C-alpha cells in the first residue's frame, strides 16, 4: 500500500473525505494542495528531498483563487507532474463524465485510475487506490462500456467536423460548400451524406439529431 499521498482538490470538505478513506487503508501521510501550482511545487520539493509522493489524487476542475495560477486544471497538473516524476501514480477523482475526455486521460496522460464523484464514490475510491497499489489500472465498468460504444465507429477529423457543423445548424449542402472553401477533401455532397449515414448506422440512430446528442454527451462534439 502507498505510504505518501498528495491530494489536489480545491474543496476542503472533499479533501477531508478523501483523507478519511485513505486513513481506512492505513495511509496516514497525506498532504493537501488547493491549487495546481501548489501541488506541482510540493511534488518537486518532495522529489528533490528524496521523499517523493507515491500517489497523486487530483480533481480536473479548479476554481480561480486570489492569485493567478500557471496551471489552471488537473490535466495540466498531471502533464507537469509526469515531467517531474514519471513514475508517480495518478488517480483522477472528478465530476467529469464524458467518456471521450476520460479515455484521453488514460491514453494521453497515462493516468492509473479514474473515479467519478457521485453516489457510492467513497467505496469506488477505496477500490481504486487498492487496485493502483497492486499495479492495476482502475477503469470503471460503466466507462469501459461507454468507450466500447464510442469505438463502434472510428471518428475521423472529417467526421467530427461534419458533426460539429451539423450541430451548428448547417445543412449538408452548406457543409459541402464549407469543405470546398476550406480545401477539405473529399468535399462532395455525396461524401457528406455517406459519412453521416455510416455514423448513424454504427450506433443504430435513425436521424442526425440523435447522432448530435450522442456526440455532445460523450464529448465528441
């Protein structure tokens, strides 16, 4: 089990709750940081002193403070922490619920676990810490299912642009014209129609409105 943990969270009550959960796991050496810059400074200082943190538990969203901050969010903190201490284990504890956003945290920032804030989050947070301590990644079952659904269709940049423009109220003819004007190829109307049909078919949607709602909910649009 971990011996030294840093909690980066801008709500004091949440930090205290997390510390209580860690205490149940017999982890007593916990520090708090209410700002991302403060958390990174602590990580640097402890790493330099030879008493590095083993686990960082961080939120993604941090409210503005009384002083300007260089790092304004958890994703930026994670990236910076990885530069200072590549072997640091990182657990995200956040209200963020868009599968595509969370998937990118695993794929791009190489986090070790994610727990969503909500009902029964205390139990899952405990399980996540235990899993990470054993060298496992903690990916919630619901997230695995959602990511599988997202991967039912391999969205290209063109697909995402089409969905975005449709969601902005542009017609398929207008999208074709936009592609032509901006040298995006292929730009024909038939291509736009085919790409939309493929996306709808992959998820069993009968119209573009359903596709747009899905993409917004998952963070794709």
